[in-house]
C-alpha cells in the first residue's frame, strides 16, 4: 500500500512539473511550427485569444476587433480562432522564447518553449597517438555553433560504443584494420563522419613502402638520364646511337658523323684515302710525243 502511494505521488509530481514547465520544442531554422493549446478547463464560448512570446504580443483576436498580428510575426503567422492553434512559418532564432496563451482573459498554465537551432554539420575525425602508436585519441570535430545541444556517439567496425563524448581513447589491438567513425546529433538532425583506420603500431609496412618509393624514384631518374643522354648524342653526332658502329666507351661514339675519320682496313688497321684526279680541262692541249 505504501509503495502504491509513493508511486502515485511521484506520478502527480511529474504531471505537475510537466504542466508548469510546459512543452519544449526544437525546430530547425526555416521550418514551420504549430503550437496547440491545451484548454481542458475552457467551457465557455471563446471570445478572445491572446498569444505572447515572453511579455510581447504575437497575435490578439477577439470577436469585436478581429485578428491583430504583431512585430516580425506579420505575414507568416496564422491563428485558428476556433481552436486557438498558432502556426508560424519560416522560423528563425528571433522566434526563440517562451510562448503562452490566454483564452477569454484566462492564462493557461502550460507554456511552450521554442528553440530554433541549426542542423549539425558532417563531423571530421582527427587523431593523435603516443610515440609508440599503441594508444590513440580520436576527436570528433564539427562546428556546432547555433546547433546545441548536440550529442556524440562512436562506432567501431560498425558496432556502437558506449562513449558519448567528442573524444575516444583506443588501444592497440590485433586487428589493425579496425575502423572508427562518429555521429553528431541534435534534436533536428544527425550526421555521420567518414570511417577512419587508426595506424596502430610502428607501421611495419612503412619501411617497405618507403623502399618501394625510393626504388621507383631511382628507376624514373635513370630512365630520364638515358633519355637526356640519347637526345644529347643525337644532336651532337647527327645520328641515333644505334646507328653508330662504335660503342659508348669509344671516342668515335660521341663524334659527329662528318668528323669521323675514313674507315680502317680491318685486316691491318691501315686507313686508305681515295684521291680523285681532276679531269683535264676542255680545250687544253695535251702535248704528245710529236708535239703536235
């Protein structure tokens, strides 16, 4: 019996707090909001409705003067005078605040706290590790300005973790391919970051990657050197290197084709030159034996 009384008391306290504190609404900038009044005690015909944002009037309606809309709520606010439902379009931070409503001059207890916030951005994950790369701290980063309150959650290999802070400390495991990601969430949106792989350990494959890169670089430089020397040889000698009979370590290899000496006799190494006698000029007498 005492347990039942205690539970009933807690229920009544919670109901009272909800009534006094009212309803808290989170909306995204640019959205519309609808405030529906709770009027169980209004039994008389409705002749007057007044909505306020804090101490300032939003709309005022009565049977004598009709509807009046105030301030920046004009042209984007409507009121259903039969139910008292207030609708506001294209809301912004200027619309934040506590809203209250009166029917026939009687203030209802329930309040409506409106918070207009931005959607969360896509988070980015950064990490820092100790020198041995056995312990790393991951940080879920995202500009949450005007998007609060925000919550963080983490996933490891697709499985949710209990961590709810924007930082996560992880230790080296046997599975070096484990992926991590974080989610940023508020009352109006959520966004998931890209998966990252934490580089645990001393990166045993790093030296191999560096060696391969160095070897590739040397190979490329060697190819470029051969190409450059080939082009220089072509311009210097006038022929391609494969058209030369001499080898690169021989002197004639780098000589111009026109500068090269006459061919040598392969048998005795003696060079021969062919001299052509000039042809006799026409009209010149060739003295003969007879002199005639």
